[in-house]
């Protein structure tokens, strides 16, 4: 350990080796940044529409209030389903394939539960919406 970091860098530069970050690292940084910007734009659009609208709450076209129970339950399921992912990662680091398989099966069960909740929520929203009328054609 007699070589100081500065000497290592100078030695690498003399031999033409790169001392910066890899292209894959920069690609991942730009990918994460772009995903963050997309998410920030969705939040900004939501806030813009919320500020510009009349304060009456979340009301469906039929006049009923938007049910908040289904999204709340699915959010809870999403947060709890990260547990099997952490459990699977621990199985991978230990080399325990049985733990990995069990965690994958638990994650799939959470996915089925979340998908079922989404289907029930969508069906409830469609039933609450008024029937759509066909658009009239403009006569010339």
C-alpha cells in the first residue's frame, strides 16, 4: 500500500487508461434522471389541474365521489410487496435458491392480488360512469 492515490492516477493517465466513470454508469444516471423528470412532470400537471379546477373534490361524471378505498388498498399492497423482493435479494447474496424461489412465489401472489384489486376498481369506476352518447355528426 505504498502507492498514493495521486500517483496511481498519474500512472494510469500515462498509460492511456481512463480514470473517469464508465459509459454504463453515465447511461444509468441519465436514465434515472429522465425517469425522475417524467415523474416530476406528472406531479406538476396534477398540481396545475388541481389549482385551476373548482374545489369540489374528486367527482366522477355520474356525480358520485371517486372511491379512494381501492387505490389505498393497492398502495398498501405495493408497499408490502417490496418485502419479498428484499427477501429474494438476501437469498441471492447467500446463494440460497430455495429462498429465492419462495420469495418469487410470494411476489407473484402479491401481483395477482394487486391486479385483482385494479380490475375491481376499474369495474366499479365504469359502473359509476354514465353511459356515453354517440357524437353527433356536423351537417354542412
